[in-house]
C-alpha cells in the first residue's frame, strides 16, 4: 500500500529547489563522513536522485544504491491556492522498512529547514514552526 507524508510550507518552493536541497543534504552527510573517516553518506542517504515524469506530474525518484535493504522513495511538490507549497514524500508499495526510516529522517530535516508543519506517514503531526 502506498503511503505519503506531507510537509506544509509557509513559502513557495519548486522541484528544482528541492532537488538542490537534497544535493546539499548529501554534501553535508559526505562532510560528516569525511570527519569520521568512513563513508557515512552511503549509510545515511543510500539513494541516487533522478527526475521522474508521470503524465503531467514531475517527481524526484530516489532510487536505492544498496538494495534490498532500501528500494525507492518519491518526492513531489504541489503548489497550493494560498501561494504556499506542500512537499509530498511517497513510499510506494514496494518500499522497505528501511525506506520508511530514511523517509522519516528526510521529512524531519526538510520540515526543520523550512520551519514547516509535517504530517507523518502514520498521520501524526509535528510542527517545526517558530
């Protein structure tokens, strides 16, 4: 069963901006790994980022670099009528428990970064707003 988490921003963000944010996230993890002298970024973010087009929608497809422990995540952005954006983090039915854990970490990072409200996969809400 496909499940989704939502990050409700108070600003507008594009998919390209989100892609750039994920690359910065990977770079931060790489710097942490360099300080620890081991490939931390491979364990903390075991995905390769790709663009995915389905009909008129565009998504970021995070494809695992270390299956079968991790498989796939999808991330999209929806503009709201109020002029804000909502980030959708989708766990496909083929996702593993490891994917769900990494998705929760990523959602919390993005919600903290953007001071947003986060609705987790289980429906619980966390607010990172000031």
